[in-house]
């Protein structure tokens, strides 16, 4: 080392600050441009010192920091100041610098300035937790960037680096690898970096990422972010994809044929198509919502994690190299590992669809292991293994977590075959030794053993799917542990599956369609024989807009959704579309509709068409029916047992039988004037019933305990029992002849229309009295009592009874129309009241008495208690009686007689409770003094006043129109 007195040429410069105390040793590792290895350093005092490094024996420079800023005044090829407590680093005029290492330091916020190193190729600045900003926009030669943050506490989600922004070149970047995991990036633009082959952005705050410009990408790690979608169609070289723990609802990897490792766990995927990914060796898709998973094309698959999904079966017969299978928390009913001879780990916990018999079959398909594991490698808990024969597995050296006792009986069960005119099918099961399939005899199935269905469709047809016990299965395999019914659903081949519409020529039309598969081919003929071809999916509705070019429009393909509503059709033919599940032909002008060939139909709206008749006997899957204004005189719903909502209003129906429609939740039959009665007693799930304008003389809804809304307006009802409908929220019963309804049990009510029932003022008062407290706080009128015809005497009713319960009435009544008033006696603690009318008859709570009559009150305190106060409608009663002017609520207060000091004269009542002095007077001036003459309180008392006072004796002076008096009261 020597001192340098001057520098004659332009040197590069690197400026460094640290958190070290002055006098501490600082070390860095330079690789200078100078061939002699000379490095000049200013340690903070302005004195330049010269050092020599040779890259072999002497690689570092160390000395004492004596000032705030260390300056290295030499041109560098590479520079390393890692793990040195650096707080800022600035590169000035270092065009030869290609590698910079400054990791594990304390560089703060924006204090990493590398603008003076335009030719930098490698930057390692990871584990600088205070670093927030990296501007690399001018560093187009940068190839490798590592700014990751390694957690110190893996369990702490808040333990992350501080980088929020990385600015990369907008074009022409040579960047090949970026590692920036566990930071706080919410966005990053990679579009200018076409050479990127490796990206690791795990554990950031990304909501989206665009990799469509990265054709060289081979590895992508974006797990633990907030990404909802990603386009990978341009990344044909992608080999490793880690996108778990995001918010993905779909993932298209069909174009990523080089993919070997795929981890997409813990997202929201309902479908995962891997048919184009035959090279995958490790697949993790657990924690999604998958109902099926096809891995049969992955001959090199080694590890499969598919737990926490909705899988019922999986075919592993082509995965001969599989060694580990994790499938807990699914819906598996059987599993077959016969072709997985190298498998050594299986987890199928919490698959409640597995039976002891299907487990026994699975055990027999397991290959033997060389030695037993000290830890369970066949995990069965929660999958009904307790009575299975786990000895079959343990004999092959598998270690189980549940030991089954083998007590389950596994014999044969019977399969009932449902015949079809469109094809046939046969059943077969594997031999337990050779695994070869053999035909099932006499439809007798081995319990728990997989059964294979083989179909032979009729000419022009194909198999759509199979059903076991009426439930669709995802493949052609099932396992039965009890008697089953098996059927096949055949549909026309796509060319024979079409919808035709007869129309006028050269008229604009608009239709909506959806397919049965993710890629459904559709052909459209607008009427001139020319075919338009398009591909649609099964998740969105595609609109077809155009003009007719003839008199028949034809749409061919496997369509399950068709909307032709509000088009002018002459006729509609859907008899050649067996896949149709939803049909909307509202207001199209058709006069007939044949649905006999649509067994999949689940939702139908054919309203505002003069069809006259509607045969739904073949549509057993129908769950939603809307057919109002169709001039129907009858309708048979007996075969539609899945029906949940039926809107059949505004027709001419004379009868409706609902015996088989026990799943109905919505029924609208209003404006069928010939339908004079309706039986809904079997509809225990009914939530909404609309039956207005039908001439009903009676209506029984006592069995419909789930009813939320009832509309029965403009009928001839005289009574209506709603005592069982405790879920009722809205009631429309106007335009009838109803007597007052007791609604006291309907505590969820928040809206009532009952006008036009001819109720007298007294009857309306009865209705108001039996109302519950309004379930919500209304901003608008929610109790309609005044109508046009058959008016109620609303204007003279006592609407205050209702308003005190929170109801907002359509008209305020003055109460003059009824000479009786309700008396309500609120329960009291420590005593009760006895009320009697002028005839000395006991008046109970809920009784009515004549208005302007006198009711006497007798207090009946419990032993040791005295009456403290009686109020009528919140106003204290002077004396032992009151005159009834309106509906009255009577309350009483009782108190321990030892705690009361009370006096009463000339309409003034004064008494005390612990810490309280209570004064009751109609209108009086009051002064309260201590016994020593100090004024404690002075004021006016109207009705009642409570004063909080300390314990002691007080003199109360009261002056009213009757007298001036003083009272001594003890407050305890």
C-alpha cells in the first residue's frame, strides 16, 4: 500500500456509505481493469491509498473507514461489497463493470444507483430488506438479476423484502433471468425482455402478469400472489410452472407441450385440461374445485398431488412410473394402482365415498414393497377403513395409519340396466388376479370392484355420458357397494344435432348459443345453404347476429343453450337437438312447441306465445319453467319432479296438480281465473307463492313453513291462517273479504298490502294489535290499508297502534271509527296489576273496553314490595284509575318497600330510590334543599323528573296551581 498524491487520468468511481462506526474495518472484493491490479481508495478523509490485487493470492481490499463516504477510484470489471453493512452504493463512470455483488447489506430505499455502469450484465443485490426501488431501464445488457429476499421466519407472511418497483428496459433487453421473490411488487413490465428464460416472482403482491412476449421462457414461478388469470399461449418452451396459491379460475396450458413440472395448487380451478402436456413428471393441483382429472397421457408422471378437490375417480393405468400419490379430501369411490408397480406413497384420507369393499379391491392392486416403512405410507384415516382387510396391504409391506379388522362382508350387488332406443351397453369387471376384463353375468357385480361400461350407440348417435342411480359419472367406470341402476345417455352426432327456424326472408335476427364442451364446433346456415363455421365454449354465451337469407335458419352442433327470444319466427323446431338444456323462446310468435326429444332440458321460457298446449312429460330434468301468456288450458307437471320454480300465470288453467313437485320453491299461478282452488300442502320447500286474481275462496299455507313471500290479492278469501309461516317477510292480500289476520307469529314481516278487504275501523284495529314489531326500519310506506274498491275504514282506524310498532302506514287514521280500545298490561317485576272496567269486570291484557270509560287499577305487589309508579301510554297516573281514550299500554313499577320514601298530596308525588329523587306533577315549579338550607336543584317539572342525589335528607318545595307545599324525603 502507498499514498497517491494525484491522479492524472479519468478514473471510474464507486461511492459507498455504511452503518459501521468510524474506525471499523471495511472489506470489498474488486476486479480492476488495470492489468497491474492497482486499486485506489479514499476511506473518507480525502486521502487516496493504493492497493494491489492479483485475483489469486490477494483478492480483497481491507482498511479502516475514517469518513462517511468511501470512494473507490478505479475502473472495475467486477465489484463485490456483499455482507458489509452497506447503506448506499453509487456507481460513477464504470463502463467496464459487468458484475456487481452487493447482497446481504442494508441499502436503503433508492440508494442503489448503478447508472454509471451501462454495460452491467449481472446484478446480485438480494437480501437488502430496506431497498425499495430498482431503475434498470437503461441497462439493456443486463442478463441476470437477483434481488430476492430470503425469509428469516418462514411462518411469518409479513417477513418480506421492501422492493416495490423494478423498472426494466422497454425494449431490447438481454435479461435472461430474474429472481425477485418475497418482495412487495404489485406490478412489473417484462415486455421489453424477450430473452427471459427464468422468472421467480414468488411471494409478491402481483395482481396480474404478462408473459406473452417471452417466447424463450422455460421456468416461471409466480406462486403466493394475487393473480386471477394468465395467458401462457405464447410460451411454448415452458418447462416448469409454479402458480399455486393465487386466485386463478382457469388455466390454459394446452400450448405448453414442453411442461414437466406443474404446480397450480390452492386456486379456484374447476377444470384443468392437460391433454397437450404429455411430458409432465410432477403435477400438483390440490386445493381446487376439480371434478375430473385426466392424466392418462403422462407416461412419465412420477408424483401426483390432487387432494382437496371434488374428484370421484381417476385413471392411473397409463402412469406406470408413478411413485407418489396424494389424493385426500376428495369424493373417490374406488382407486386402482395395479399398473403403478413403483408406487411407494399413497394418501387417500377423508374420502368418504370409499367403502371397505372398494378399499379391499385397492389393497389387492398394490405392488409389494421391498421393506416396510417405519412411518405410514398408506394413509386411510377418514375413508371407512376400520372394517376393511388392511392385512392384504400390510402383507405386501405397506404401513397403514388405520388397521382394519376385515369384518366387512363383500359379496355381489345387482345392476339394473335402463334400456334405450338409441343404443345399448354392457358391463364388465377386472379379474382380481390378471386384471383382465370379463363380462358381468346376470348383472351381478362384485362389491367394491370397478365396473366398466361399454356402449354400442345406434347409427348416427354417440354416448354423451353415463348415469348411476340417476347421477352423472365422469367416465365409464364406477364401483358399487349396493344395488344400482345404470343408464347411458345417447345423443346425435354433431352433424345430426341441430335447431331449425322457419322465418321470413331478409329479416334481422339475433340468437344466443353455448356449447356442451370447451371447444364445440357449430355450423350456421342463414337460409341460403352457405355454411358459417365457428367454435364456441361451454362457459359463455355467444351472440349470432345477421339477416335471414332464406326462409329456414339452421344451427348445427352440440348446443345446450339457445336463446331466440324476441325474434319473429314462423316456427321453431328443436326436436333434433338432444343436448338442449336451456331454451328461451319468449315472445317469438310461435304457435306450437315440441319438446319430446329434449331429455336434457332443464330451463324453459316460452312465454308470450300462443302455443295452447305444452307437453313436458319427457323433460324429467326440468327445474325452471316460465310459460305465462301462452293460452294454456291445462298443464301436466307430474313427470317434472326436479322442478324448483314454475311461473305459469296469465293462462286459462282450470286445474294444476303439484303432488310430485315437492322441490318447488317458487310457484306463480296468478291470473288463471278458472283455477278456483289450489293445493300446495305438499310443497314444504315453497318460498314464494303468487296466486292473485283466481277467485280463490280458501287457501291453506300452514304446511309451507319456508314461505317468504305470499301474494293472494283479488280473490274471495275470508280467512287466512299464517301462524305457521314464521319466515314470511312480504304479504299481499288486498282485494279480498278477509277478517283481521293474526300476524303476531310473523316476526320477519316488513311489508303488507291488505287494502280493499272491507274491514271496519274496529277490524283494522284488531289487525294492528296483532301485528309484530316491524322487522326493518322503513323509509317508505310498508303497510297499505286504503284501497279504491271495497274500502277499509282506514281513515277512522287507530293507526297509531301500528306506527308504535315501527310500521309506516299509507294513511293516518284518527281512531274515531271504533268505540272500543285495546288494553295491554305489560308484565311487571315484583308485582302485578288488576284492572277492572265500569262493570267491575276484570280486564285482561288484550281485552277491549269502551272508549271514554273508566278503568280502575289495583296494585298487587309481592311481599316486601310497594307500588312505585303506574303509567298509561308512558304518562304517570295520578290516583287509581284512568279514562280510556285510545289503545292503552299500562305499565307498573314496584320497588323494595325499605328503599322507598314516598309522599303524595295535591297532585304532586315525591319519592326516592337509592341515589334518586323522583318527582311526578302535571306542571310545577320545584326547589330542592338540603336540611342546612343549601339549594341543590331548581326547575320546572312537567309530568316526571328524576334527580341523581347523594344519600341524605332533602326538603322538596313544590308550587302548582293547586297548592304550595314542602316535603321531606330521605334518599338512601
